[in-house]
C-alpha cells in the first residue's frame, strides 16, 4: 500500500470515528411535550345523591351493571367476530410494520452478491493495431462479496422518523380501542332496541285484547238495543288503530335484530330464532361511575389517539428540519475477486474498500424550508384537533348526564300516569256496562292507556340508552392493563 492510499484510508477511518462520536447528538426539530389542557373540576349537571355516593361500577366493563347474561354474551361475541374490529386490528399490525421499517434505518443496509463473467476484446475493434497475431484471449473473472452503507444519524433524521412511526403505532392502538368503545355501545343499543320493541309489541297486543273486549261489550249493548251503532264502529276503529301500530313495531324489531347480527359478524336474519321469546329491558344494578372531567382525557381513546397523532406530527417537523443539514454515511465493501474459481478464496484475492460519503442539499429553491413550514402548520392543526376533541368529550358527558337525569324524571311521571290510567280504564268499563257513562269515555281512556304505556316503555328504554351514551362518552369498554396484542390475537385474520 503506497503512502497516498494509506493516508486516504486513515483519513476515512478518522472521519468515520468522528461521525460515530456525533451519532448520539440531540436531534434537530422540536421535542414533543404533551399539551396541558384545562378541564372543569366537576360536572356542571350534578348527579343525584344516590348515584354519586353509591359504589361505582367498572367503567372498563360497564355492560355488566345490567346483570344481563345475554348482553354479556353478545359483547363477547362481537369482540371475537366484528369485522370493523378486525380491520382495526389489521391497522395496528400495519402500523407495527411501519415502525419496524423505520427502526431498520438505524442499522446498516448490506447486500451480498456474486458474479462470474468472461470477457474478450475484439480483434478488429479499437485495439486492432495492438492485437496479438493470434488475437486477444478471453479472460474470466469471478467475484464474491458484501457491500454495506450506513447513514450516521448526526442530526436526528432517523430518530425523528422512528419517533413519528412509534407515535403513529400508538395512535393505531387507540383507534382500535375507540372501535371497541363504539362497538360495545352499538351492540348494547341494538339489544335495548330489540327489548324495547318486544315490550311495545306486547303492550300493543294487550291493549288490543282489552279493546276487543270493549268491542264485544259495545256489540252486546247494541244488539240489546241499549246503545247505538256508533259505539260499535268507534270500538272497531280504536281496535284497528291499535293493531295498525304492531307492523311498524315489528319492522323496527327486525331492523334492530339485523343490525345486531351485522355487529356480530353474522348474516342479517340469523338472530330471529334466538330472540323469538320477548325479554325485559336491561336495568342497571349498580351506580354510575362517572369520575371527574380529567378522567375523560385518560380514558377516551379518541382523545388519546389525537394526542398521539400530535406527537407523531411534531416528530415530522424534525424530519423535515434535518433536510437543512448534511447527511453523513459510512460505506464499504469486502469480497474476493479472481480470474480463477479455484483461487477465489485465497488471501491474494481479497478486495475491500471504505468510504464516508457526505450529501448536502445546499440549494433547493425553498422546498426544504417550505416543507418545514407545512409540517409546522400540520402540527398546529393537530393541536387544535386535540383541543377540540377534549371540548366535545366534556360536552358529550355533560349532555348524557343531563339527559339521564331528565329522562328518569319523565319515566317516573309516565309510570304514575300509566297506573292512574289503568285504574281509570277499569272504572270506565264498569260505568259503561251499567249505563252511567257513554262509550266516548271508554274510547278516550283506552286510547290514553295505550299511548301512555307505549310512551312508558320508550321512556324506560331511553334511560338505558342515555346510560349507554354516558358510558360511551366516558370512553368505557377497554382496559389499559389488557395488551392490545391479546385482543388482536383473539381477532386474528386468516392469512
């Protein structure tokens, strides 16, 4: 090795050692800090004393407060079979793979290769005048080796890329959890709709039976000459109007059954046999665990996802900023090269090289700084979206608490009205039978009874709907201690 080559080789080694020393320097661009968001100390709409002081239910498995084994089974089934959830799991896997790709940039990229070639110069070509009398001979060349290149992350471009991919992966996990929150609420709401429609159909049938008895009574009185034909036709009209409500309720019941089937990953119409027998509306057996407003930030996956997306976008600013600075690398190759295959692995056939390339975009027409500005504005947008998510979350919880309390009051009034109207129906039938009142009072009372009973069932169901909406607004349905991979394996997609 002559002196000049030795000097160049030592210079490359010294430069490489200097780069490796700078490899751990701080990355350019802003370091992410989670924004401080102010939340109220308490909910504006106070919860009644019973709910605020009684033992609170588990937010992570809120559906168990209804003590309904079938609802618990449906929740378990949707976790295993829902297609939207499987898509969310696939997105988590995708983000994990993207993170693995980003992490791979920290390591050298090495390629192994081998080649064999035979070369012969043309006897009549440019070298014709120096060609031997018998022409040029062919020469074989065999090569085997490895070449590698490694970016020395002096200014943190690779580190910021990994940081962005890591936050994106965590955001995909929160997206999966958000699907869980929504899915469990949708399954419970569909189940409530099914039970509500079944009870409303049952009340319609019971009222129709009462109205048939009234029609029979009016017909008997008409046939006996005690009352007019008007009583009969009014009774018929009232009965048919009640019967006319049943098909609409049955249609809504079938729609709820089909919606639940799709949520369970099944064909529409597959649940009719399972729900052929009516069941009661679910009712909570424990108090509502609403906590304080600050808990919403820690529990709601959509807020957690927005925060992780903000972190990922902040790292992208660093990635863009790194383009202002030079990129340093290390490159090299090591291998064997010989004209004879038998001598390929001899020490005399060894060939190698080492380089330290530098690349610096010294002029880009403003594209680099323009990209930095773009990434900064995207970061500001992510921050505003995060803050907006928090505001909307607080609003949803406040509205759900208020709706729950007001609908309970409405339910209580309708319960009293239904009891009174039921008694009035019994009394008016007795009075009509003995001729103390006309049939119009019977007609009005029975119309009111059916309307109030129907409203009462709807009000009872609405309270459960409000409670489900409250748990959804609180972000209930997932557990931070339960690894997503555990859920993901349970929802694995066949490949």
